[in-house]
C-alpha cells in the first residue's frame, strides 16, 4: 500500500469525541522523542503531517488523520516525559488509557521503541498492561540508522530475551528508520492486510 491521501481530521482529549468508529484505526505511541512524528511523516510521505516537535512531550492530544479515505491513523501523546508536572502527566496518561481500552475500532497499536536504548522498564510495563487488556500491538524499533546492523541485531536479541520473561513469543516487530526510509513498506503492507481482512 502507498498513502495517496492523508489529512488531519481532529484533535481531542476524550475518546468519546473521536470520529465515529466506522473505519479501521491504527494508533502510534511511544516515549517522548522516540521518533513518532518522523515515523508518521515517513509513512505518509508528508514531512509536516505530524509535527516534529522541538519540545519533547508538547503534543498531549489524540490526533486523528484520515488515510486514503479508508482508515484512521492516530498520533497519541508520548509517555514518560519526566519534565511534565505529575498532575498533568496523570491526566493525559489517563486519557491514553481510556482511549486504548474504549476505542472499539482500534485494530493495532504501534509501540515505538528507540533501538539505541537498553529495554526500558516503562516500555516493558506499558506492553504488559496492553497485553493484559488484550489490545493487539506490534513493536516498532526506531532510529536504526544510528546503529550498525550487527548492533541492531544485538539490541533486538536483548529485547527478545526481556520479552520472553513475560510473553510466550516475541510480538511482531518492525525495524525502521525515518532517515533511511526503512520499514515503511512493511508497516503499510501490514496495515493493508488487516484492512483487507476487516472488509
Ligand atoms: P517524537 O517526539 O516521538 O515525535 O519524535 P520526533 O519525530 O520529533 O523525533 C525526535 C528526534 O529524533 C528529532 O530530532 C528527529 O530528527 C530524530 N529522529 C527521528 N527519527 C529518526 C530516525 O529514524 N533516525 C535518526 N537518525 N533520527 C531520527
């Protein structure tokens, strides 16, 4: 699949105000600065679709985009940004939780992970919570151009080991780089396949 048309639809802070759940929906989430805006822009061939934030954690809204007039792409706020005051963090983390649990047309959550770091507790705990609530998800390793191919492999093996402490199998994962345009076809084909099955 190619994204021919991508338009911003609306932003809100409340799952009940999202567009009617009539189309398949795919949401993207990860720690602030993980490269989420860059990945979304890469998928959409549009360098200004999702704002590439100068200030990490700036976007705290559920942002809906309509793609090819047939599915929704959702840019969720980044989590785990320490500089945000606790009261505010609780508020938008709660918003994210409500969205994930209540959005009936959410077909898959894409959890972004910066390949350069060791497995982070916050990501592991988030995935555990997602799994407990039986929300379908995949992992997306970002910024892989920053490591050598064998280092990428080592990091993925490390993650696989960590995941096996909780999971019986490694979730589907994608190796991406917004700089080298890596993983784009794989992610879009994955979405396309689910969309076809949903028809
Ligand atoms: P967000 O806060 O998760 O939306 O992250 P951004 O997309 O704004 O990216 C955060 C920073 O990482 C920016 O300086 C980007 O240029 C950089 N970045 C994002 N993706 C990549 C990538 O694939 N490769 C490299 N080298 N840098 C990236």
